[in-house]
C-alpha cells in the first residue's frame, strides 16, 4: 500500500514540477525518459536554447528531499543526459537541475554540477 501512495504522490509532484517549469517559460520535451543500465531522467526541458535535465525530489514533511540527491544519483543523471543527447543527436548546451518540492514550496536549483 505504501509504495502505491508514494507513486501517486510522486506523480502529483512531478505534475507540479512540470507546471512550474511551464510557468517559467520552459518547453517540456520528455518525461520519465529511461535508458537501460544508465538511469532515468524525470523531466527533459528546453529554455532559451539550453537543454535542462531536471531531477524532481519530494518527500514527506519530516525529511528534506534534497538529501535523496546523492553523488551516485547525480552521476547516473549525468550519464543518462549524455546518452539522451547522443541518441537524439542534439548538440546543445545543457544543465542538470534539481527541483525540490517541500509541501507547497518549490525550490529550483539550476546547474547542480557546478
């Protein structure tokens, strides 16, 4: 039961994240892009000629979801992003971003690799 609830919450929060990006003028290109053996990209969006690979993190009130974004998770996102660029034959500047949802607050951290 618990995991179903988390999946539902995750989907709701991802929808919130997509809406947030659209409101900021982003064009959403892909959601839940999965590359075998590499990992998954939550949202791929484009804004002013830059491709954004956005990782969405959310959690219940007593835990800051930013701690779910570990160095190994970041490596997976970077590798999957490179794979995405290659398979879509895109030659664009890109950014790995983190979108953290805490209840009703959304924090958007661009370029977490810097």
